[in-house]
């Protein structure tokens, strides 16, 4: 059962929340992050990506980068930019994008739940990416970016959230990308107890986004346990910052594929290979797949609608995913993309950038693109419940949770 606890958040002074809140650290490269911080010196990116305060000659993993992050955060606590709540609370975090709203509960999840499988995963992590965040969390002594968790809709939690959202919001602002963010603090002890009890009756939660942040938080927790052999399990390092959303409110966007070459095939020969596994129909307009098992293909400045033939479909939770069907039927056997994680001939385009981005890629350094039907939350749950992993770049979640709105000191 899920151990989801309230916590004493460190959070922005009300007038500064809009300026401080920042997209997750990993959506930017170093140059992009530096530009963002130059545009907005109050952005939390200056803490999440503290190398932005140094010239490129300084390695982004230098020890002084992490120390700078520590000093910046606690300096902002001292000067009042951040305030510290004096009792453990749950918070409600609502995001509205293009008229669609999703509302989560900000809380702390147990590292033991992560270790014993109550928190289910669908993606592998890379050690090199973990090490950076391990050092950041350990040096800063706080978790600064929440993990995006999902759970199956719970009527008790739904009712509590609705009741609390009828009260005045703590924060209410629209970020530069047009997304509205609203936050409420739950002050009623009875509501707090009811939330904790409701989560305790939920058998599993699922990492939707933030696998590396979660893995890093857990490893810092285990490191602190080793350093404190008399630990009780109640210390803050035993928990990590999360926002938990009900599945019915979540939407996964498509995660599309672009290819640099045709692996030696001519366009016509490649098209013939495609027809062996898919029904192919030329389209006069961009193809946005409207159901599972259908794909758009952009080749030679033409769009095609592909429909998978029955023999390449599967009921297996992983092999049945559209990203797996495309990989197993075309990308691997025909185009020679054996490992999409490491092959430089393939790239991935998040659905937030639109189908037109696939055409633009094919006008520069790519020759082929596939538009995908999005993976569903139900499919994500099925893969995780089976203890399996999704192929790389299977899910793209929007909107992104902001960092800097909630900080969990460990």
C-alpha cells in the first residue's frame, strides 16, 4: 500500500512564485539553460542548473557547481525569497494547458515503496544521468524537482481535492508558455489524515515522468541511511518529493520518430518493404494517427497513412505498443536501427512540437519521419504491472511540472 506523507515545504514567497517556477532541469541543454537564466535571473534553473553561473570552461559537473546550487538555494531562504512552512501539509497543484486541467497532490513518497515495487516503473535509468542528480540532491540537502506519479482514480481523494480547490489559491499564475498554475495548501488536519489514509488503501503508484530524479532521490536516501545506521525510517531522507495525479486526468502526447537515412534503400524500394507489413495509403494532408495500429509516414515530401497488418500486432503489453510494432517491423529489420537509444541515425520529436516539425526535420538532415498514436495511461500501467519496461521514447507528458514551487529538505 502506498506510503504518501505530508511534508514541510520550502516554497516561494507569494509574489515571486511566477518568476521562480521553472521547467525541469533536463528539458534544456547547457546553452539553453544559460539563456533562460540570463533572461530571468530569478528562475529556479539557476539552482537546478548551477553551471549557468560559470563560463563554459568550467565543467558542469565540477564540485563547485553543486556547492553554488546549495549556496543559491539557502541564500534565497535567508533573504525571504523562499519561505518555510511550519507544519507538515499536503498541497494541491493544478496545471491547465489548452483548456485541459489536471490536478495533483504534492506530497512525499517512500523510498521503500520504490525499492519494494509499490511505486512501479516503466523505464530504465542511466547511471551517468543519476550521478548528476545524486550529487545535486546530496549537496543541496533538498529535493528540488518533483517526481510525476500517477494512481488509479480514487473517489475519496477526488472529493477532497474538489473541496479544497473551492478555497482561495496560494499561487495562481500563467507561465510564459501559456500554462496556468494554481496551488493550494491543505491546512485542515482531518483532510490531511483522510488523504494519508486514502493513499494507504491504494496498492500501487506509477512513475509517469521523472525516473532519473526518483532513482537519484532513492540512492541519496540509501546513502544517508548508511551514514546514519541508527535511522528510524521517519527521517526526511526516507521520502522524496512527488506530485500524484489520477489516471483519468492524464494525457500522453505522441512521441514521433525521424530518420537520417534509408539504410541504403531507394525511396521506392523502401516503400515496397513497408508494404510487406503495413497497408499503405498516400495522403494529401499531414497524417495524425487516430487509433492504435496506425502511423503517419513522411517520405519524399509525401504523407502516407500506414495500418499495421494483423500478423505484426500483439497482445503482449510491450510488443503490442505502437512504438514496439514500428521498431520490430521496420526500424530494426529494414532500417537497421537495432538500439534506438544509441543509434545516431534516429531522433525523436515530442508531440508538443507538432507534426509540422517532422516535415521541417526532413527539410534539413532527415529523410523519413513517422507520426505516432500516443501511448495510453492504461498501456503504461499494464507494462509497469507486468514488471516490464517500455521501449525508449514511448511517452511524452505535458504539461511539465515546475521546479521551485515545492522544495523538500532532507
